[in-house]
C-alpha cells in the first residue's frame, strides 16, 4: 500500500513547480503537503505504473516504483458518450444512485436485482431511449448518467426517457454531475427527444440540483418504501 511507504514519498524540482502551479499552492514544503494529503486521502487507486490519490477535489499521481510524486491537479472528469463496454458498470452506478438518508444503514448490494430497481439497467442498450454518458478520471469510470423509456417511478409516456445519474462517493460535489447531465441533454436532443423525466425522493438534497438544471415538479407519489417522491420534467 502507498501509505505504508509514505516516508519514501518525494518529488523533483519540476514536480514542485508543476504541483504548485496546478493547485495554486503557496506552501514552501510541497513534499510534506503531499504526504499529508496521501495519508488522509478519500480514495487511493493503483493503475498500471502509478498510484492515483483522490482527496479534497484533486488527484495526486505517484510513481508506484520510485514513490515520486509526478503531478497533482484538480479533478475534472472527462465526459463522453456511453458505449457497449460501459454497460457492465451500470450495476455499480445503479447501487450508488440509491438515496440513503443520514443515519440509515446502506442496503445490501443485492437490492439492485429487485424487479422495480433492476428495470433501470436490465438489457440496457437494446431499446429506444437507452442513452447514456460516463465520466472518467485517469481511465477509471467515476460517474454515469443514462435514460430509458420504462414503466418505472419517473415514467411519463412512451416518448419521454426517464433519467438516472450516479457518481462514486469520492467524486461528488466537484461539478462532474452537472457536466454529465448537460452532455446527456445534448445526446437526447440529438436523438430527437423533446423532454426527459426523473423521480427523486422528496427529502433528497439532489432535488435542488435537478431544479438548477431546469427540472420542474409535475406531481408527487409514493415509492416502494411508501416514501414521498417528486416526479419532475425538463424540456429540452
């Protein structure tokens, strides 16, 4: 593990300049700053020859052999249209899309296979309205937004795709969700759709996020747990 070798962390003069410039740092001890960030990271991932350390909205790249900090920069997330190869990751993002209020134990992952939930990804890509985009950071898929025309919680009619969006917890609050949504709106318009719908629990803070992106309340209903949901629509 990277944290087991934190005393070996170092960088070059060029690395110091690069990290200060990318993150607008004013500290005189960049190596100590990097060590502290690594020790308190939200997520550390080994990919190929590097470690990628995610924390506080930025990512630090460390060579896995020499423990040299190569660079650090703000998390941006590259957004692209979803392909067939991305469909398998929808299981993870379907689970991450489940709203869990504070103080409530997260459900078991098997919950996604319940019929009224699994319908959001079952056989995805095989019918009209199956459209999506994903966000990547250093080759890792960190978020997804997709639509389907299905008889689910946010169903309006057979011409209105229902939207779902999900990010890994470590990548929330960084603006990636907004970029995913806006790119998916463009994809929907390119495919001739005039509006999109969604269902969101009334006490979910994401409601305000959807309102900022142009969604408007249509009606209220009860979900599978008898909780109150908003049905919302956005004109494209």
